[in-house]
C-alpha cells in the first residue's frame, strides 16, 4: 500500500469516527451507540469479555479483569478501558484451589 493510500485510509477512518461523535481518543468506540449513565458515557448494548486463570479465585478474577481492561483500552482507548467504570458487569468462576477460571463481561464506559 502506498503512503498516499494509507494516509487516505487513515483520514477516512478518522472522519468516520468523528462523524459518530467519537474523538481520536475513542478508537473504534464510535462504531457503537452510547448512552449517559450518571456522569459517565457508556456503550448502549455492546459488551466486552475477559477471562483469566489463577491459583486462587481472586487471582483468576484479577486476570479476567486485566484481560477485559487490556482489550477494551486497546480497541477504544484508555478512557474506555477502566473496568471500575464499566456497567452491567457479570462475573463467573469455576474450578477449585490451585486452578480457578473466571470470566467477566461488561459494557465499557468513559468518565465524561
């Protein structure tokens, strides 16, 4: 791909994102509908998931939350990748001592 074509594609993506109310800091978040929830802006119905394992349930949950955070921040930017701000959270774990598996799911939110 030539530099001119790459620049044009980048410009088109940026234009598409900003047309939906998203800024460059919002990554691909403009592809989804948003809703105000208190003092946050959240995805209307788009969920992200994360899974993790650990020797304890707490370690597995922390790993699942890290996976959710890492992917969400990569896709939408750091403003969206804060699990503490997310809504509609679910957590499920299985296994036992020495071998826990946990999964989390939540709608991403940003603080403004």
